[in-house]
C-alpha cells in the first residue's frame, strides 16, 4: 500500500512538471522502467529507448529513490527485462 501511494504521488508530481510530463506524454504507450544511477540520480527508461534522468538534487529524485528501494526490498514491480529496475507505467 505504501508503494502504491508513493508511486501515485510521484506520478502526479512528475505530470505537473512540464519538463518531466513531456517525457511521459511521449511514451504513454510504452513500458517505462525506473532505475538508480551510480551518482545517486535516477532515470526513467522507455521501452522505445528514450530516457529521462532526474538529477540527484531534483525535488523528485528523493521520492523516486525511496520508491525504487521499497519496490526492490518488497520484490514489487520487478521486471526480468531490466535487473535492478522497477516498472513505472504512467
């Protein structure tokens, strides 16, 4: 339940931000994955190859990292297609 609330909250915030909303609008019919990067930032990767990086200082990055950790710990929204990533369909 906490994962679902966090995911819904993050999605709503990202869709209100014109910079990130554009990525999700362009990839509506694709699978989207969330993964952490080595520098602490996160990236959304679309099944068509497009990606969106959220800088580690971005207001959305901390929430995305929290969601990612919760999903990995609880084995929720995992995918065999991208190890260490979780599904994030907007």
